[in-house]
C-alpha cells in the first residue's frame, strides 16, 4: 500500500483532490473542495499516495482541544477512492492524528466492506432509483403517499422550480432551529454554496404553493455522481394537512423519472422520517459513524 500522508488544507492539491472525488465509485458531493471550504470550519486531510484515496478531516477546536466533527448539511464524508479495501479503510482510521482528541464523524456507504468491519455505529440513509417510468415509481408508493399527493392536487397546490433560495432558508431556519444547532453563519454559507453549485448546474430549488400563494413546502437538491441530494427542507406548518411535502417530492420524481439518477434522502435514523422516505419506495443504504474518545479523563467524564 502506498504511503498515507496528513496534509493541511493549505497544502492540498485541489485539482488532484477533486479528480479523486470525481472518479471514486463512492464519491459524494460533500467531499469536493468547494463544499468543504464552505461548510467546514476547518479541514485537513489524509491522502494515500498520489491522491489515490483521500479522507477529509473536518475539525474545530474548543478549550484548546482539537476534535473532528460532522459539518452541517454534510451527511457523509469518510474515505473516497477507486480501489478501497478493508485494509485501506482501517489504515486511514488508524492514521487519524492523535492530536484530534474526540472524533465524531460519519463515514460513507463505500466504507463498509465486510460483515466484520467492526463499526459500532451504523446509520441509515434512504435512496430511490429513478430509472423506472413515473407510472412504475408511483405504483411503488405506499397508499398514504398517493392519497396525500391526490389531496394536494385536488386543493390546487402549485409546484414550481427555481424559487428564491432565501424563502427556503427562512422556512428551514424556522423549522430546523427548533431541533438542530445550525447557526446563522451555517445558513449563510449554505446560501453561498448553493449559488456556486447553481452556476454549475448542480443545484435546484423547488417549492409547493397553496392556492392563495403561500410557500408551504420547499427544498433544495444538489447533484453529483448520478445522485440528487434532498439536502435542505423548509416546510410551513400549514402544509402538513394538505399533502404539500408529499407532493413536493412526487413532482421531483415525476420530472426525473426514467433517468440514471438516485434520489438520496440523506437519512434518517428517526423512525417517522425513515418511514416517510421508505413510503416512496426508497430502500435503506447503510453507512458507518466513527466515534473515538481520546479526551483527558477529566474532560471525558464531562463529555
């Protein structure tokens, strides 16, 4: 196996890095330089050989202790490369520098290589292949999804794309602020990232409006590696009883049916959310989480 190097962000060859992510069978949009630069407070990396495989290390510091964390709007990171083996995955994990005293990060679905990989925490994502016709995909919905889609249509809800990102961010901020520690800065960074990806044709904003013109369900999709990432959601409480969020996803499926595209719902381990995604016919995609605690005993006790 080629040598593994720890490389600080300022020394990373960004062209080689992005080429590695481009060509990796398990490549994900979160691992590109532009994404990491926007959403991670700091990041360095482990690099195998001449960028044959890479692992972003997204870090921060608190109480003068450096730790690895999962940045907002970044479902999975981990090791990316063409010919990953269990030996390589384990070597990367073992090579995480010891100055990172706490490691709480998500790896990716391509990092589970055998039933005995030994990860103590496995998480659930849900994905739906859109290669079938819309009629076939619609038949795969549970009846409650079809019923809610019909309700939204009967109530004259309107679906649109290319809507104002700020409207979605506002709804998302109101919704997610109650359950997640996402800062104003994080939302602003996401806005900047969206604009960057939009110019590359890798972003789409969608919304459902009530008959009186209120935005009641909305989302942003990002695109890479034949995946459409359902990455940011902003729903108004008024949309819950009229099938707005069901209709929102259904219309995306309708518009992209028959394509070589995987709809990536980005989760979830939350039972009700997982049931909602699976109700569209989505299937589980397992990925591991890595938790390593090297904190001093007095800090570990507090943690």
